[in-house]
C-alpha cells in the first residue's frame, strides 16, 4: 500500500508498465469538471472511475480486495478517510470473491486508518484489504484508476 502526493507520482512508474500512463491521466485531465462514471484510458487494462459522493461511517464500512486490478485512488477534493489491513491477516470473506465485480468483502476491522487529502493518492494491490470513502456525510470527489495486474 502506498500513500503519497501526485507531485511524487514519478517515483512509482517502475512498479507497473501502466502507472506512468495512469498518473499522466490524473495530471492531464481536468478532474474537477470530468463527468462522473467510467472513463476508458487503455481498454480494460486501465480505466478511471470518477465519483463525487458522501461516504459511509466507521460502523458501516467493509474491507474489500480485488484480484484483477490494482487501485490508484486519487482525491480531487475533500478528504477521504481510508483503512487498510494485510489480506493475509483477514478472516474468511463474508461476501466471497465475485469475478464480475472483481471484489470480495471481509468482516475484519482495519489495522490502520489514515486521511487522504486533496491532491494525494493511494495505491492498493490485490493483497491490500482496504476501505475507502469512510467520510460519513462529507462529500469527496475522487478518481479510482483500475490497472490490470496482468496485461
């Protein structure tokens, strides 16, 4: 798991062949006015999901994991409260993996909480159980880039 500012994105280019393209999308797109929804960047290998919404409370969140995609979650405005836990330390999922949605959900509580402010991003790999948008009624505009693990 990574937490950093967009200004430092070049440090992560070597971690995946599509990371440079993903971070270029974040830098070169007017994300404040981009329409919400899915935006194709490189077919199913790389796409963006733009959202603007209130989140859930710490009592309502669920830890999730993905198998097919790495998440880069970038906060355009607001502060996204996120949680993390090592997947290897999670109990069995209470909502098993579904390939169509590329997600499984766990009843576990996070190991750590952190705030992701405007201009910052996280990177979650398939072994990173994570909870995002634990913002209660606070509105957050963000972009989740989905990067295929295998090309």
